[in-house]
C-alpha cells in the first residue's frame, strides 16, 4: 500500500538528540514533519496545520501525558496518536495504549523499521475518508453515545494506579452490560470450557485492554437500533464477526504467533461498519429484498453506490475515534485488500473473513487464496470455518 497524499506529522519532544534522530530517519519523507519542543509550540502549530499523526514523548514535561493526549484527541479527533519512551518506560507505554489514550507506542532508540511502520500508518489513515464518515454519522444516528458506565471506566483507566476491583465495580453498575459481557466470555468463541459466572473472573480472563474493546463493541450493538423484522440479518453480521474473531485467532498461531488474542479482537470488530449501515437504512431499503439478499456478498460495492463510503472506511474510522489500537483500525480498513499486500493481524483477519464468506456463499464468492504461500493450511482453515458456521448464533443483540 502506498500513501499518495502528503500528510502532516507532529513530533512533540524536548530532547534535541531525539529530534536529530527523527530528522535522519524521516529526512527524505515527502510529508510535512513539524517538531515541537513544548506543548505551547504544538498548540500554536494547530492554528494553521491539522496533523494526521502526532508522536509524543511519554515523559513530556509540563503536563501529565494523559491530560495532553486527551487534549490531542479532542483538538485533533482524526489524528493518530503515537507515544514513545525509553525502554524503561515500556510498561507505561503498554498501559497508555491499553486505556485508549494512544493508538500505538514504541520504545527508543529509533529504528529503520519505525519509518516503515509510520508510512504504513499513514497509508491506513489515507484510506479512511474521515470527513465523509463523520458526515454520514452526523446525518444519521450519530457517533455512538457511550453510556455513563463507559465514561466512568475511562476515568478509572486513566489513573496509573487503578485496581481491577475498581473496573469491576464500574461495570457492575450496568447489569445489562455486565450480563452481556459474561455471555460473551462464556461463549464457545472465547471460553476454554469452564463456566465463568463472576464479573471479576471475566475481567481477569479477558484482561483490561480486551475488556475495554468488548465493552465498546457491546455498547455499539445497544446504540444502533434495527427494526425487529431485521434482527436476524443483524445477528448474521454479529455472528460472522464473532466467528471471524475465533478463526483469526487460530490462523494467528501460524501467521502471527504471540498475537492470537489481538487477532481474535480485531476479527470481532472488523465488520462493525456493516452494523452502522444496517441501522442507517431508510424504510425503502429495509423493504428491498434484493438489497438484503445481496448485501452480505456484495457489501462494499453496494455501500459505495448508496452511501459513497464503505463499511471498511466507516468501521475503521469509528474504531479510530473510539481510541482503539491502530492494529484494530488497520484490520477494519484493509481486510478487503489483496492478501499479498497484508501481514500480521490484518492478514489473519482477512483470511478468516474470506474463509467464512466462502463457506457461506460457495461458488458465488471468489477468493484470492492463490496469492498466499502454497504451504499454508488454507484447506484446514476452511474446514474450521465450516464447523464454526454450524454453531448457534449468540443472541447478544436481542
């Protein structure tokens, strides 16, 4: 993938040696790179330039990093936020990304791989027509208004010394949300054969980062209203997403070992844009059997014709606005791209998605599995997809 648009990159770091390293790494970039040594310099630049990516030293003096990142998310809601620090701050980087304050983090010193990663981030960002996605949501049901319990959860997670008990206590204030979270963790797709009927154990099992993503997913399902007549269609999309998560995690054992849990979550969220579109259809389209019959197989094509954007763009924009890690945004934006252009978790999600669509639609759906290495167990993954499609739909949207 090539980023064809000239982008703006802000680097906020008072360390002159870091600036020199960034200049050496990014000196030949076609993009506009702005260096800020203070928060005030950053704010002054904002008056004339809108950043596509903001890179921030986690140890930025003068303001708590959570406060600054929260300011950036408000002032530049479409920007990708990336944090960095010395290796001694690795735990803080992980915690900051897990709580949604930043989309990604890395440890110094800078490497050539970082330049390639940033270029990839920009290519993902350039594929999302933010303004069109924003306008679509603004003219329809709007950006999902998260319930108070989610805002309370965000406040808790922004504290460096938060405890698991505090997270559980907040989630327990919404019995419906807590029940659905337990239902999710006990489903055949996430449990390991043992019954979990305690919220504390459920959060412990999922982990804080994964719990946050699951809560956002469940809140989105609750926000978007589908006519009861079309609940089965929405459930098909939800079930496909859950199955895709499970299969992506299995595929990751071969293609992205160590990232299985991330692949499961990315697969779960990859088609959330379809649910937004389904909830936004007017009555004329709701009563069009042709649209509903063909939508699953020709989703991207029909969305482009009707709305001018696709579920890949809308879903990835939503995940970016929800402050989820960039790998989730990447998988949602690019799972429809040719398989030989993808790698890591997005590739796992794309293969899982294709396997499930192939099993569901047979010869009507063509794949590009021929672009993959011939020694990969594609037939085994297809068989796993076939088994998953026979499992009962989990009624979490009822």
